[in-house]
């Protein structure tokens, strides 16, 4: 299974090793972190839960789509569930490929699709003492499933694709 | 003196406290109670109105129908009945509660026919006798204009129950054709039973799992439920009545047996159903 859940911190080192293959010349990964601010509210922690039986099927389908779309060697996505504190890693995506371009593309594709399709939910706890299910309460007016592209959820995580960001962790190993 | 015309009045202003949601919006066979009652009355009468509280006039479901807004103080159906009698004092009113899912054309026809046959002998109202206690059912009845004044006096004297009013003043009582015709639906359990009876379906056991916001609103993460809902759409309707879920169906996806499913899929005994609120992974 190329899409997995874990209740303990994501072991990126061993996940990365799973992607290694002699023909791979590049490796791209994405980490989603718990950020301290979302839509003006100070976040103190998050709770993730998933409908795991369906989530792993849908996650595997997404990775399968990515592999068909982009000629990559291996792809893996690990999502954490349970209670997470600030800066904890909620999700990890790793892709290895012959050249870097398709690895970046596939990595981006996988995280975007996972956010929109996999039955995972998060509850934000705020400094005010309040809490709320992201996309279900404050955003209840707009049907999420019909919404395109980026959800506000993305803002609660560190965006790895911005190179200037101090937390940038896109890793490109052995570039060619 | 010629016979007075009859207008229809659908009572849909109740607070639905036991149902935990607007009863008028409950659906049977894909149609809201309000629409079902309104259409039923409209098949027999030309002028039909929805009785609403002043704060309901902007509700889109009600506002698409002609409305009679409460114009007298007080609580309960007596306010709607009095407001109608005041708004059109020259007509009699076929008053129907919207929460009587078993009402049929035959019931309405019979009520109108009986009123005609006795003419003005029906001084205040013609009402069906409840199959349960034999008392008049004031919310499936024809109220005559002559009732306006005594009804006002009754309310001024502290009365608020139209049934007691009819008992005290004497209504022409009719036997309902079928014992269940006047059963009303006040609780989520009664709603489930009514859905089952109307669909004439055999109840089946389903396993339902709840996640995230819906788990919190249902107060449980899973349950085995006996239901007559034949599709996920019908099941969700039933569960909204039971738990007051705040998410509308178009915000959800549904899975049956751990795979995404269509809302109109035919459910089978033992199916595992999961409603999927807007996701927020990553």
C-alpha cells in the first residue's frame, strides 16, 4: 500500500529509503506541518481522524493516477492521525524518479488530490478555547466537494512549494 | 343564504421542538410535508394558504406559497386559525396540520362532503374524531366563520387549545376512514415509522459509522439501525431528523461498504453506510 496512516510521528527516513532505487536520479518530498494561525485564529493543536478503510483505497488510487500521469519510479504518502501539536508533521509525500521534473509534478499532484478526495478530517483547537472541524463549520455555507483547487485547509499547513519559506523542505537528492 | 366557500390553510408555523428541526421540511417520498399537505389541499380547493409566524415570512420554502401571517398574539395553532378567520372572514377554512403524513384525498373529500351534507348545522366546525381517544382533531377540520368570535373569546379567557374549544362548543364529528389517517408525526422515531409505513418497505438493519462533526452531533461513532430508508438519501433524511445534523446533503459524500456510492443506490440488509463530511486532510 502506497498510502498509509500512522498514529506516531511519521518516520520520513525509512519512508524515503523505500523510494530508493538504482534508476532514480531524483527525490522530491512534501511535508505538511501544523501551523499556529488559520483564518485569523490562533491554533494550538489539531486532531485528525480518518475513515481509514476507504481513505487507503482512495489514497492508493491517487498514487496510481500520479504514476500513470507522470513517469516516476515510486511514490508514497503517509498521513498522521490523532492529536498533533504545532509544527508536528501531518502528512508526508515522497516521490522518486529518473529526472526531477516529473517528481515535482507527481508530488504536487498527490498532495493536492489527497487534500480534496481522501476522507480525513481535522479539528482545530484555538487559543480562545474554541474549536471547529475545518470545512464543516466555519465554511459550511459552501459545499466543499464542488470547490476547486485550494481549500482554506492548505493555509493551516506550511506550504512547502514556496522556496523562500524558512521551513522549506523540498529535498532534491542527487540532482542531474 | 348560499354556502360559503372553503379556503385551505396549511399549518406550518409550529416550533417542532420534539423533532429538533422544522417539521414542515421533513420529506416523504422526496417531497416536504409542507408541499404534500399544500398539494393535497390544492387538489380539492382553489385557494390554499400556508399559515406562518411573522418571523417565517422570508423562509424560502414557505414564501413560495400564498401565506397568512399570524395577526393575533399567542402560541400554537389557535393563532393560525384565528388569523385566517380574520384575514378572510367570509370563507370557511379547511385547516390541515402539515404533519399528518397519512392524510389522503379520500379523507379530505369526505370532510368536504360531510360539511356540505349538513350545511349550517356545522355551526363552528366539522372535525374528524381521533381514532385514539375519540376527541375532535382540530387540525384536520373545517372551521366556519362563525367560530371567529367564540374562538377569540376563548383565547381571551386564557384558552389556547383548539381541541378543547371544539369539545366545549361542539363540532360535528366524523369517523375517519382509516384508523391511521390522522396520526401525526412529532418525534424522529415517529418519522422513521411513518417513512417505513409510507414506503411500505420492510425495515432492514444497517450499520452506520459517523466521523468528525457528524460523530459529535450524533453522539456516537457507530450504530446498527433498523430503517425503512431504501437509499442513502432517504437514510440521511431520517438521520437528520434524529440527530439534527447541520450539514446539508450536497456538502456530503456517502460510502456504502467502504466504497463511494451514489445517493440513490438501493440499500441492502447489513450494508455499512458512512456519510462523509467535507474532508480536510493534509
